[in-house]
């Protein structure tokens, strides 16, 4: 199951990289009212990668169950100014962060996959679920970007 998520993750990185490199700047920057542009969705994926990279690494040495911390998605997209940032810079940052996450995915041992994570509502998930969910989240937003769907 995790191997399938890793293969999907690799596929998503390649597909999205090609899409962004071959899409007109005006398409990437078009911002529907009260929605994120494609660049801002990519920025959200950067924020997600940053926060999840911390989670995927900290869980190995933090007390268990690992305490899951949320972040304010809307504010981060605004504060980081993704709409006005050079598209190539965003693409490279997104790709670099996700390549590091992919390295972690590929090297995680089977024992670590069972590490418990306590969510804010006190429910418990494990690292395997968090990793699979990260890939599903990435796929969801890539589909939004490539299918011209805009939402936050």
C-alpha cells in the first residue's frame, strides 16, 4: 500500500512539473474572485510540504504519540506572497521539498510506519496514514490545477 503511494507521489511530481513549465504565466496567475490562483495553490502545496517535512522527520525522535500541529493555510498563502513570486522559483521550491519528502518515504522502516500521531481532536492515526494522506492531498490539488478548478 505504501509502495503504491510512493509510485503515485513520483508520478505526481513529474506531471505537475511538466504542467507548470509548459503553462502560460497568465493562466497560472489568473485569480478568480475569492479563490486561489494556480500559483497560490502551488504555494499552498509548498506550505503543506514544509509542514509535513517537519512532521515526517520529527516523528522519529519526538515523544509518542506525536502531537500533530495545524497551520493557517489562508494566512500563509497571503503572507508568503505566492501570487507575486516568480513561477520558476515556486516550482523549484515545491520540487526540492517534495524530493526530500520522497527520500524519507522511501527510507522509512516498517516499525516507524506504526508510530502514532495524535490529532487535535485527540483521535490517533499512524505515520503510514499520514504519508498516504499527504499523497492524496497532493493529488487533489494537482487535479485542481490541471483541470482549471480553483478552490481553497
